[in-house]
């Protein structure tokens, strides 16, 4: 049964320093969310106030206020043991928010909890974690979070509303430029009404949608720690504020290893959102220079859980002794999450890529068919959409709400958007270089003013060659990118492939100092204000927009998405954006899997009913001590 917060007409809360006026009565309706509503009445002001344990912008909450645990967990999962995974590259910081000045360690944000949290079996639902309930008027002009009084940081100090307000101020002043601007435009006033109540008042001009989820994402960092240390949110550091989550930072060996350990005094161990989750005593991350070294270490048992990303490994390399002895499980699990919009990304800040025809020509000589069949064992599908999901993916000619949206932007759009089906990736033949696509690419380059000289290089009217550098850091990617490099040379591009160390790659990526990289965008099944952070002109230089992509039409859609009144309207806006972005062709689309390839030593177990939107190996899987002891006795680990 689904649950919806119930509205009641009550007095609008006046400004307060303490919450003595709050006298509550419990209301419940069969089939909807039971909630609490204020009952004190002021003669001069009344409005409908909603109070609930959760929030969903477009639909109903799956879980009511009295649920025992999430449906997809094992509430009787044992606690204990360790899960260990690998990561390629390096790190020099444990501050996950200083992304412009350092390389944060993996999972470094996991020690901090947010006021509200999401689940892995719903889209767009947020539930109180650090709060007991939230209150807001129907117009969502403000929101109040009633904070729990039993939350403690890992150093044993209590968390209060003042810590949450201080954290919010830090992000307003020291977050990435896009986050600073977003918060400053969204929130006009914020205050701790008392030790366990926070209120955020929204700008009248701010889009209504995504207001509450964005403020529900405020996390808890210790005000006292920042005041004592003088630390900044935007500076990399190995020392960070204590958090409130079930895990805290244990051993840190910069560039080599991080261990997170269970907080034995974790405040939320019995919270319904946490039952059956956080089951390990420790989570260990081992860093390796490249994927090959990591794989060898896994085979030797140096770490025990691996999500495979290499098709050649998955197809040919899982025949080592630990597999043959039955010590390691190799499995393919469903993945209902939205695949990343990945591919070869053009830096649109480079003048050389200003002409769409140049980008199309460069994309045409990438051969997905040959690459997938010969280098990836036919395991992948070709990505078509920035939202590879039937609910949000543009298809065919625009119609219905999507067409109405595009018509309102007609002056900003090319006619092809209305007369031609949504752009699909080109098809290629079974040879490394598809000659038909090469001819099309050469014709496009000629239309754009580039001609081939006697040495086979493309030159513009001033005699300049088309110089393109591909920047990469993974050696394992060489076998995929080198055939594409050769095809570009055949086209006449003066292309270089520069593989650099992880720290140099990170620095150049942050500075947008590249022509092309393999990268992309992380989109969602429900879009809001984050859409503009990734694709908006105001934030085009942000690290979240690797292509530096910016168009007036997408800016306009970005303003409309948070104002959508229904999921269908939001989805139509996203489909319109998808259609435009695929036409603009700022990422050469490549592949996606739609599955999880996992291999793990056979002492981990997981619930039978894994949720649609999460693998959960670090969350709701668990450690079987008897199986581990048996493997240890058999010599599975070196």
C-alpha cells in the first residue's frame, strides 16, 4: 500500500526561538501516510501545512511512517566481517567536497548522513533520517525539519540543528561554484529555530520543484570541529569533520588504502531505514595503479569483491584457480539504474569543435559494431540516449507534451528537430574502418571548410591542421581507443593519444585542459535543479559539465524542469532535452551494459529480492563467518 502525506488546514507557524507552541495530534487515514499536524490556531493567518515522515515530488511514498524495515533487506542479516574492494588511481584527500583542489578518497562522503535519504526501490522518494518529520505549506515556500535529539557524531558529541545550519552555510560559501549559486538562489533565509528544529525559506523566484529534496540533502558536519580546526570545505585535507553515519574513517594510507570501520556507538542502528544495512565491521579500499594489477590482486585474494568493467576480463580471464576451486563466485545481476551518458566527450570550449559537422565527422569513424564484436565480445549494447530508459528517452518524431515544449522553443531550434526522428548513433560495418562512414565524414569536413592535403591531413582555409588530443589515464583502455585513433588518422585528423598519470589527469580534467576525453554525464530517472548544474550555461565551466555544453534551448528547459507539476510533464521536458542534446552531438555515444558483472569470494550473501535501483554490495549484503573460515582453512587467501 502506498502512502501520501495528508493536508490539514492549520495556522502558519510564526517566527520562534523555541518550539513551545508545538502541540501535536496524530492523524491517520487508511491507505495514506499517517502524519502529524500543528493544531494551535492564530486568528490572523491560516494556511494548509503538511507534515510527514517523507516526501515525494510527484507521487506517493511506498513506506508508511511505521514501517519496520525496507522491503529489500534481510532484517536478520548478521553483523561482522569485512568487505574489501579495489580502486584504480590515487587519492590525496579525505575531503570529498574539495573536488577542485585534490583527489578525494573513495567513499569519503559516506561518513556523513543527510537530513533525508532515498531508497533503492523507488524513484523520487525521500525519508526522514536525521529528522523525525518535515513540515511545509502547500506552496512549498518554506520547509521545517524536526531533527532527532538522539543523533551523535562519531566523536561522541551530539548533533543539533546548529550543526546542520553551519554545514549549509559552508556549502553556500565554500562549495563548488555551481552549488554556491544554486543555494544562494534557492534559499533566502535559514535558521535553527531551536536546538532540534531548522527552517529554510525559499526565494519566490526559485522553482518550486526540488526545493524540499535539495534541502533534505543537507548533511551533518560538526560545527565545533570546523571552529576548532579552522578547516575549509574547499581545501583538500586528510583530516575531516566527524560524521554521524554507521562508518567512520579508520586507517588511511594516502594513495594506497582506506579502511572505514563501524562506529560501535552508532545512533541509528535500530532506525527502520537502517535495519538489515551497514552489515560489515569494516570496508577496505585497496588502490592500484591500473586495472590489470587490481585483477591480479583479486585472484590472489588481496581483496574479496570485484565489480568487473572489462569485457575482455569477463569473457576470457575468469578461469583462475580460485574460480576452479569454487572459492570465487562469478555472477551477472540485474541493474535497473540509469546507465551513464558516456562516450568520447568534446570540449566545446575549444573553437575547433564549434561546427557540429566537425563533431559528427569525428564521431562517424568510431565503429561500435566492430569494437563490440571484436574487442568487447559482443557483450554491450549501443547507447542511443542521454536517458537510456523508456520513460525519459526521446524516440521518433516529437509528439504530445514533448512537441508542445519544443514548439515553445522553436526560434531557438533547427527545423530538423521537428521534421526528423530523434538522432540515433550511426551504424557501422564489421571492419575496423567503415568506408561508407569515412566518406560521409570527409564530406562533412569539406562542408565545414576542411580539405585534405597531400599528406592526408585535413586543413582549414588558413592551412591549419585539425589537431586533437585524446586524454586518458587507464592503460586498459588502450585497446579500445587505439583503433579509433587510427580511424581518425585515416580521416585526416592530426590526432594524439596522451595517457597521463591519475593525478595529472585529475588536474587537467578539473581545469578543462583537454580536447577530448572518455567521460560523460550522470543523469537521473527524476530530474530537478541538478539538470541545470550539469547542462546550464551559467555552470558550463563546472566539472559536472565535461563538454562545457551550453545552449539557450537547454537553458530554458532547465528552468522548466523544476517547475513541472507532474512526473509526465517532467518526463516530456527531459525527452525534449534528450532530443536536442542528441542533435547537438557533443558526446560520441558508445556502449552500455545494463547488468552488473560481479565476482566475489564465496562468503558474501545478499537478499533474494534485490531492488531495481541498487546492487548494494557495500550496503545490504553481509558476511558469512563460517564460509570465510572454511575458505581461510582451504588457503584461499594469501
